[in-house]
């Protein structure tokens, strides 16, 4: 980000003179409004945005913004005096205070997640000038929420079938790098997925977590896996030769083989007949990966073939778990947790435990979401005039878009594990705690959370 002044929507450049005379403070908050796709959100991804805010502004930034605004919106529109005040009186550091819930906190929708206010009475317009950039936290929060909901569902199904939980952290794998709109989206969205899971092929997510969340112990893992360019190299007749060579070359660990280049059922049967002894001799697991077709019928059928060839064990409630040398991965065309649940349910109906399965999600995880998925909104709730904070609220005919008035905070009842949004500084009972923490003040980030802390808060 080269120029924070221009990291906003055009119309916000015009707002400084529009506030009522005497306005010295603007206070706004972020929430996921009631009616969101999920009943809660996992707050994540603010920390990298705060690092961007720390860069502040320079004279070159002001000059560039002045010239662009004159050409874009007309002469005399740009708030040069306001930005010069920040540069000259505040050293270019942004005089705002940001409070937020700790990242990884699981908060029911309809509650405050972050508040922003100016700390210099000469620049009340600055609060909402930062809305556009700060609201980008909707994206990693939405991805983190989606992944956690899938993990929550998978854990419930594993418990329902009396299945082991030791593979839960790897049951949803991120295949989304190529399906995102940018490298940056892949990095922060992929990082959000890793709040709840530890499987990814999105390498930029690992780098971001190391740089921004001190995740220097490797936070995510992947395995050797083929793609169609490999499995089709020798044509249809050569698929078996390639499979044999791969099993010889990778005698240990997990090996994922895409099997639908020609006939997924023939391929799976061949794994369990022609190559059965090689598979069983490996110190690890061979994962069959179909990549086309109807998963709701195909997955149970493929599990049945693997069971016929390799057998396995049965849980106390009668669900079959394949021999640990084989498994199945479905990663084609998944748009969300509902489809994963349907595949799991279809497999359970065929008598198979969810522990046999791993899922991969790409664009459905990192790209097919938007700000309205969880109904994120950033709204002004108080303004300061004549030394007094006045509550501000929008209350349209569409009451689902009504905003909250006043200076806000998030209270957690520790006994009942419940949350409520209340007035900042409100009375707290002995079993209550104010979760909001100052994370940025006058141009400097305050404190830093780690991935380990985020994961602990978001744990299912």
C-alpha cells in the first residue's frame, strides 16, 4: 500500500466539510449483522491491516492525492488542510484509536467486533475515511468462519459415528490459491483457513502467518500428490505403469493419486488388486482422488471398492473405517460446507465413517464469498460536539440494517459463555469480562497476537 490517503472510496474524500459544525469526534463500529449466513463469525485478519496503517502518510502522498482528486472530482474538493495537519502536527501518523475483540474469538452475529475513533479533534472525518480499508477484515473473517463451521460439522459426525478425532485437523485442505483474485487474497484467505485446519497447498498463507502471526513452527502441511499432467503422460494404457512407478518411488508417507483421468472406478479397483501388496507394504497411506462426477453417489461407491479390496475395522456403532493404508479425497467443485456435509451423510448412509475422507476446497473456500455473506457493516454510532458524545444511529424501514447507537463494547459472560454488546464502560458482574482491547493508537499497533493464540480462541 503506497498511499493511505487514497486507500478509500472516492466519495470519502469529500466528507470532511459535511459533518455538522463543531464536530470533534466520530466513533464507528464493525459488526456482522443479524441474518448473516452463519450464527457466528471468527474474527481474524485485522493485524496485517494495522501494519499497513502504521506506515502513515508523507508529503508525497498528499501531493499525489491532491493531483488525483483535482482530476477525478474537480478542483477544491480535496481536504488538503486536514491531511497537512496530520503530517505537520502528528508526524504523518494516523491519530485514531482502534479497539477490537482478540483475533480468533468466536462471536455471535449482531455484536460489535471493532470500534474506531479519532484521537485528534481536528480530524473527526478520519475515522470513516479508514472504513474502506478496515472493512477488508470481512474477507479473512468470513473464510475463517466458513472453515470453522466445516470443522464443527465434521467433528459432530465423527462423534456420531464413534470415529477417532485424530485426523480432524486435516479433513479440509485448501486448494484455493489458483482460484482467488490475487496473490494477496490467497495469502490472507488461506491464512484464515488455517485458523481451524492444518492442511493447505496455498504457500503464501504460510508466509503471511509467519510474518504477521509469529507462526515460525510450521503451521500447515501438504503431501506429494499427482495431477492430470502426470497421470496422462503415457496415455490411458500407461496409467498403470505410472502408478506402479509412483508407488515404488514413494514408499513412505501419504501419497495422493488423482484417479479420474480415464476411469475412476477402474483406477480404484486396480489400486486394490494389481497394486494391493505394494500399497500394504508402504509405511503410509495412498489416497485416491476422484476429480469429476457426482460425489454423492461416487464417493460411497469408491469407498465400497476400497473396503472390498483392503477391508478395515468397524466402530462401536457399526461404521466402517478403511485399512490405514488407503483413503479417499474429494476436492472437485465444492462450494461450501453444506456440500461436504451431504457427502459425509451419503457415506454414512452406506455404512462408512467420515474418518475415511479428506476434502479439498478451492474457489468455494477462498473466492465465492463477499461482504454480504456474513452481512458486515461499519457504521457511525456516536459523534462528539460541544464536548459531549451524542449517540448516532440509522434506523431504516429495512430494520435488519438498523445500526447500534453509542460507544460500544463486547461483554462476555464467562459462566454461560454468552455475549452481548453494551455501552463502553458499563457495569460488569463478577462473571463478566470486557473483551475489547486497544490494538492501534495514534499510528502505532498495540500488542500482537500469535497464530497459536488465535487457534486456541477459535478451537472447536
